[in-house]
């Protein structure tokens, strides 16, 4: 069984910062957290960042230069440091993991940025 748990969301003023965490647990071999997505009310879930097992990253244009993803493989954890937050960053943030052909999502953590 695989469990992904996101945390670190909250309410922040525009221009502020938050750090999200995604911790993976489970007994499935090869489980890898691949990145972050977000979904605002009434909108489709959108990709935010991908991160390789080695830590290489690729960002959506909307967050490039403001968000930084990193990982601690020893802790099975991926982080998302979000700086210079904007109102349009408000959304539920989800991490995605894969093990072979299977995809896993966490329950999400809510980020609300007040303007």
C-alpha cells in the first residue's frame, strides 16, 4: 500500500512564502515522487514542477523563478519552496508518485494567497 502525505499549505499574503512537503510511504519497490500539480476551484489540475530521482527539475512558466523543488531521498520526501506568492497561486497542491505503471496522488494541501 502506498501513501502520499502533503503538508505545509496555509494562508499567506501576496509576496509571502510557503514550503510544502510530500512524504511517500509504502512497500512498493521503485516508488518515486515525480512532481507537484495544483488545482484551483473550477479549473483543471495543472502541472507545476517535475523532479527526477537525482533532483533535476523542470518548472511551469507560471512558477519559474519563484518556486523551487528539492528532494531528500533518504526521507522519501519532496519539497516545494514557494516564494513571491501571487493570488493566482491559490490552489490545492498535490504531489504525484509512480511505481512502474501505477500512479499515486496525495490528498492535497491547500494554499491560499490573499491579495
